[in-house]
C-alpha cells in the first residue's frame, strides 16, 4: 500500500465511526474532507509522503460543488418530493384503501392485497420510504388487526411494500444515481419498472399462498359487501387520477417530450390540482407541504455537497485506486466480484442511509463494474434492489423502525422482525432473478434507445 492508501483507508474508516457519533452526516462528510485535505498536504510537504494532494485540489472541490448546485437534473428532486407529499396529503391512500378493501375484502388475504396495490401506487407517488411505511402503517394496520390478521403478516406486508418507494419510478434515488453516474434518468426509470413490479408480484403470490393454506392468518372480511359494478366504479374513480398523473410524468420523460425537471414540475402542479379536487387543499396544507419539501431537499443537498467533497478528497488520496485494486485482486471471477460488491452494499445499508451509499459508494465501485464488462444500468438497478432489501433486514432495517413508530404497543419490534423475514427472502429471490435475467432491466431501456 502507498502512503496515500493509508490516509484514504483512515478517512473512510473515520467516516464509518463518526456516523455513530450523532453528528449530522453532511457535517461529518464536509469536516473529514477539510481535515484530510490538510493532513494530505502536511504529509506530502512536511513528511515527504508520496501523495498527489495540493491546494489546487481543494479548488477543484469548490468547483465541483458549484457544478452540483448548478445541475439542472437535480432541480427535479424538490419537485418530485413536493408531488409525493401533496399526493399523500390529498387523502388518496385512505380513499383507495376504503374502496379496495370493500372489493377485495370478501377474499382471504384481500386486505393485504389491497395494501400491496396501494403501496405500489404510493411508491410511484411519493418515492420516499419513510412516508410510504408511516402512511400505510397508520391507515392499514388498525383495520388488518381488527380483521384478525396475523400481526407478523400485517407488519411484514406494510414494511415490505413501503420499501418499494426507492425503486418504483419516478424515484428520487434513481434521479440521484443517474446524476452521479452520468446515466439517463429515463433509462433508469424504465430499467426499474419491471423489477419493482416483479417484487410486488412476489409479495402478492406469497400473500395468496398464505391465505389459501392458512386462512386464519389472513381471514376474509365477513362484513364486506358483495362485489358490484358500483364498487368497482368507486375504485376506478379513486385510482385513475393518480395513475394518469404518474403515467403522464413517466411518459413525458420516456418519450423525450420533457426533461426530468420539466416532468417533475408538471407532476407537482398535477398533485396540487388533485389535492384541490379532493377538497383537501388549504393554506395549512400548502404551508406544511412546502416546509416538508424544504426540509427534505435541504437534507439531501447538504449531503450532496458533503459527499461531493468527501469523494473528491478520497480520490485525491488514491482511495478509488485502492478500492479498484482491492476488488479486482479478489480471487473470484467477475461474477464473484460483483456479488461481493452487492454484499458489501447490503451490509452498509444496516448503518448508512441510502443517500450516503448512493453518493459515496456507488461512484467508487461503478468504474470497477464497467472494467469487468457489466452493463451500468443493470448494475445500478441491482444496487438499488440491494439497498431496498437492507431497509427491511434486522436488526437495524430503517423500515422496521418507521413502522414501529406508528403502531401501538401490541406490535413489538420482534413481531415486525418475524414478519419481514419471508419478505426478505422474496427480495433475495427477486434479486437473483434480476441478476440472472438481465432483460428484466435492459429490455425497456433498449426499446427507448
């Protein structure tokens, strides 16, 4: 190892340790960047270490930060966040759950199937895991427990479906990944479409299987009304407006009719209009949505700036070369190295938020993946699914604690742990299928090109 390798390794390990200190992640990233820039220059100038670090490099960091803030692709982020928050406040999920449970309630597992469908729609609307899990937990858990659902099945379904928010387009995570890797946002959205639907289909098959083999775990609603044309019409009325909005946003991006930023602006305006149509729009709602959007956007962009500085300084110390040498030096073939990368990402998901992993780890491993001959769009979707699985996995899966924060004391953390295990296995099945059948990711982007 070179002199710079020791400093880059120390820099990365310091980041992992300081994450547990309670300091904001953005300040940790920025502070380490300043500290190790100084250490690198001192080590080179005063101690004679062989490190390609200089004050010119710190100027490059400032230039790159300006480029981040001047990036038009990232204008889509606050618009997509605002769109999701407004759709959440419109009462869409509550209206859909009420109508779908009436239609599907007569079937064993019908309420859980309703949650899966609504969760997919929410994922495409909000794109934020915390919002989806919390909203589904508040709306769906009480009626599922009242209907005598097994608590493990109810909590596992809600937590798993809520995590689809970072994968199903239009996803703010995919927008960030596209920016970091200089990929097309539309290509990533199309690539994620089938994998997201595949995971939802696996959840559905599992719920139907449990309901058929052990109906006491997912009983039907004895008081549900008979299915009528009127009930189906109520479902369609509740479902069509948000579906049409999401379709319009995605279609305009895929067909090149609008840039992601323009499509996001149209989606935000459409969500505002739907909230008004549903009678939920008032000054307090607009104020609350704007404040939530500002907080979330500020949090993301603060980490953007810190991660940009961190990544550049780490590269200046030779960290990217160290990572490439370490991965390519593993005694595995290309597939073994790729699986190792995914395993490390999965483990990092226990302690880091997806934003830090996307901004720091993904740009460091992507060149290695390209050198191994893999398609970058396909790898990025694998990376995203792996992160989504980490959100569910005990002991520190974020979705588990989002859900625990909004359910009553009868649902313990251990109950949620047991509930998510089958869904984690389904996630791994989905990951294996995506790994072996690359067309699940690459078919739609190839049709776009």
